[in-house]
C-alpha cells in the first residue's frame, strides 16, 4: 500500500502538508510534514514528494541501526524513531528525497501511511492524492 500523487491535478494548496504536520507533530508546520510540495514556477506545476514505499527499499537496507522495518501485510516501510541515531543514511539512500531530517530531534522521519488511513489523501481538496494497494487503486470520492 502506498500514497500516489497526480502532479497534473495538484493545485499546490499544501493542505496535505498542513494536515500531516498537525496529525504527526501537533503543529501546523509544513517543514515537519511527511509530504512536501515542490513547485516549478516556470511551468506553474506542483509535485507532491512522498515516500513511495519502494519494494526494494534502499532506505531499509542502508540503515545501520535497523530503525526501519518492512511491515509484512502491505510491505510498508516503517520507521522506529526510538532506534534512529540520526546518521541520515536512509535519507541519503532514498531516490525520491522523501525522508526528511528533524534538526531539533536529530532524527529522520518519513510517511507511515497514518496507520493505513493516510490523512493527506482524506483531506486533499482536489483529489490529487490516492492510495494504491500494489495492483488496484482506491481514490477519494
């Protein structure tokens, strides 16, 4: 299971960032969100950047502390922050730039799919985000 993004639909409103940071950190702070919106002002385009839950999971294999785990049911790559030493090897290994570093906590963070019901998908006002179950897609109505 993973969140998928349609950059052709994304309006750049950043609602996903606000909801994510509020749900995970208790504050409205897009810099602490597990999803980020990159903009290209020359094209007028917005690209949501988030963990793609890679099947080969380079972040998982790069972690020297086993702070990352591949969940058995959906194959979700989960981060156990209590094991994270802040070495940032996983951040460097991520080919999509979806792992971020919290300089206050000195630990990385990434999308955890909100326990199976991603809030960013629920709250996206233009339905640019959806969920795929590695074979079939479920979109917000």
